């Protein structure tokens, strides 16, 4: 597994005009926003960096309550990590995976229900039962290997989410097949960023932004009333970016095969699995960014639309355009933007606009 950790200095080499270090609030990369300086506090701005959920996180809040709010937010991240982590033996998810049935806590139940709803809505492209496949590829242990096709075929039988029985009233979940195991990694960070917005609000913060491994969520607007500017990473690993989004009160969450992967014999194998084949999804998309007020939904959909590929992703958006917007980048560097955020997104790329009527225009 490789995580690209590129120092903040990259901001100084932004490649297209109009975007400089100073006018971007959050850059979507797996990196701390200030290397070697873990906490920055000025009279009205608090920035804290933490490493949790296997990724770098940066929390920024403004105003008198920012210090207490960011402290509480970090405690919340740690609490959720200890519920949801598949890497922690004593986490709730590990316990469920060991026993096959459990009465879930409120948070885990909410995420499980959201994951199962997404499984249905996306026709199985989002699948929260991918753990056995992730394990076979070594993504859970970092002992990477390429499983045999027959092994994957066997394991795929354990990913049938119709066999998961979830009772929302008493939050009881039963995994209906022995060997079935849950991995909420495709949705957990989005739920977490949504919760952080609630905590910021509870503490009286009205202006804040968090980045959980490049997954960004914003509260309100910037203290001066202007929109947050979120730069989207170029998946090719170069120091430029594919565009800048200007948003308020939204999550901006990206999935791409470039985030976690290993290489063997010159080929790279990434961590987003096509639940229909058991292999890393090769759908023709390099990255999918979802913009939505609901962080949980945005995270789940970024993974799902990445698996679906361009034409299914377009149809899915057209049927659900009230729920989210999307930015899709294909393997051949063609950029598609849904019409809801067209005016909020600036990019050096030519943009194809996806409209509800299936009209795609070059801009
Ligand atoms: P990241 O967590 O790096 O931001 P994603 O949100 O796309 O990226 O989530 C990828 C993670 O989701 C994987 O590491 C794995 O835990 C899980 N996962 C992999 N494939 C799927 C899938 N088809 N549906 C749901 N979860 C998946
Ligand atoms: Mg996701």
C-alpha cells in the first residue's frame, strides 16, 4: 500500500492560473495540511491534525468556540474509529464479524442501514460485505497478493447482502451465512465528517472545514461570508489539480484507484473492488467526486459510482439528481460535471456537463 504524502509545498507549484496556495482552503490529498506543526491556533482560527482511521485528518474551525469544538471532534473521531475499525480486534465491527450477530450501537446501526440502502439503490455496486474479498487481496493486513479467480468466485458468495438481516427497531443485525464479514470502509469517513459538522454546530461554531484523508466537509461559509474553495486532486499524482469547487455546507468526497494500491509485475491493484468480479474495479473512471449535504451518502456514492463506470453513473445521477452532484474523470482524462455544480466548479479541463435530460455539452 502506498499513500502519497506530499508536503504542503506543492501549493506553490499550482499549474493553472487563478489558483494559488492562498486561495484554496482545502486540497483533496491524503496529507496533513501543515507538516510538522500539529496545532495552529490564532485568536479566531483553530487547526488540528490527527492520524486516525488509517489516514491523515485536518480539522479547522473558526470563532470563540473553535478550540473546544475541535477537541470534541477529535474525541468523536477516536470513538467512531474504535466502533468501526476492522483493524481493531475489539471494535464493534470486528465483534460482529466474529460472532455473526450483534445488537449495534446507534452510530453503527445508522451506517449499516445506510450501507444496505445504498446496496439496494446502486444495484449492488456499493457492497458493505466486501471484507472477505479485501482480506484475500491483502488489503486488511497489507500482505498483498493476487488471489486465484476460483478463490474469488468462492468468496463472492459471501458478499450477498440480501442475506444480511437488519432490524432497525432493535438495531439487531445477523449475517446470514457463516464466513460473511462486514467492511464499512467505503462509507465510515463520510459518516464521521457529517458527525463532526454536528459537533461543530453543537459547540456554536458556524464556520469550519474538515478533511479526512482528502474527504472534505464544510460547515457554513468562510468567516468572511465567502464560499470554501476545495481543490480536487489530479489522480495522476502530479501536483496540479483537476479543478476547484466553491461550496458551503457540503461534503466533497472523492474515490479513486490511486488512493490505496499495490503493484505487482508492473500492474497496480487498487482497493475499490467490483462486487460482481472480486477484482479491483476497472470501470474506465479514474476518480469520482460526490458533492452532497449528506457526508454518509457522498462517501457511499463515490465508491459506488466509481464501480459503476461512466454511463451507469450518469444514469444514476439523472435518476437521483436531487440527492447529490458529481464530478467524474475518465481514464482518458475526460471530465464530466453534473449541472447542479457547473457554476461552482472551475477547471483547466474542458468540461462535459451532464444534464437531467441526458444532454451532454462540451464547454
Ligand atoms: P477511501 O476510503 O480511500 O476514501 P472509498 O470511500 O472509495 O475510498 O472506500 C474504499 C473502501 O471501501 C475500501 O478500502 C474497502 O474498505 C471498501 N470497499 C471496497 N470496495 C467496495 C465496494 N464495492 N462497496 C463498498 N465498499 C467497498
Ligand atoms: Mg466511499
